[in-house]
């Protein structure tokens, strides 16, 4: 029996995700071909470095941990971990502990970066409208993700591996079950929607630097730096003196 879905549910969970994916892919192609020299982080380190040295590593290490947590939680079916003998209780305990550490680092680093950007006049002056939209979307995505985990999983009884994760894998197979997301808790829905918005604007922001890994640094020759001899700086320009 076919379960009827509202037009809004079809739009949110079967149309918007593919539109966001198309914009994400085509946007990066356009950006690379039309704005290759703008493919950068737009670093503001020259204006302020103390807070940046603290907040940036915290945020990046935290977001890397969250990324791999999503890869495992969304990409690996629950039946696979059970087949390996990993009990659901221990899986969720490990995921919660590691995820909490990554979330603390990510949120803490993001708050430091936001404070730095807003409190420093020169850094704030270098902030574009695109940066503000990116930071807002990024903050919403991370915030809703933390709330979804705390409210619906840690304190609640929702098992995202039986709902959101299945919908995510079906999405890549081009037949997502709309009902899985339509009946998901509100913070999971908001987390997914804000993530789709983030991926849609990604190619047009500084986030493109994620795909600019400097692999060439591993094979390029060394750069030789030669210091100047202060004793020779005081000498008059011209022929070098003959030394015996």
C-alpha cells in the first residue's frame, strides 16, 4: 500500500536534496573554471593571529571528527555492526563519547572564530556578505546537529540508524523513503535542512578550500633561504674586498 505524502514532504525530502547536490557539484565546476584564483580560504591571519591559532585548530580537528562520525553513522548499516558482534549499547556509548569530544572542540573553535571576527575591527572589515551567510549556515547546521544528538538520541529514544541513516543511503540510490525523514524528530529535520543549505552555498564561499589540498608540497623541491651577512651590509656597494 502506497503511503500518501504531502507536497511539502516530497519537496523537502525528495526534491531539495537533489537540487542541493546538483548546485554543490556544478557550483564547484563553475567556481574552478571561472574563479580559480579565488579558490582560497581568504585568510585573515595578517590582521589577527592569537585567537586564530587557538580557534582554527579546535574547529578543524572537531569538524574532521564529526565528518568521520557521520560517515560511520550514516554510511554503515546497523546490521553490519551487529554482524561484527558490536552491541548497540557499546556502539552508541562509543559514538556518544567520541562525538561529544568532537562537538566540544568544533563548537568551541567556532565560537572563538566568530568572536574573533566580530570583535576585531580589521577582521570584521574583511568579512564579506558571503562569509556572514556561510558562518550563519554553518552555525545552524552544527547547532541543530548537537541538539538532535542531545535531545533525541542521548536523552530520547530515537535511533537515527533506523531512520535518517537509511534515508541517507537510499538518497544515493535514487529512491529515498520520504516517510523516514517525514517522521524524524524536529531537530534531525532541521539539521538535514540546514546541511542542505550549507552544501548549496558551499561552492560560492571560502569553504571551497576543503578541496584544495596542497599535495604538491609533498613532492616539490626545497626552497633555499640565504641569510644576509650583517658584516657585509655595512660595506660600501661595489667590488668585494680582497681578503688574504
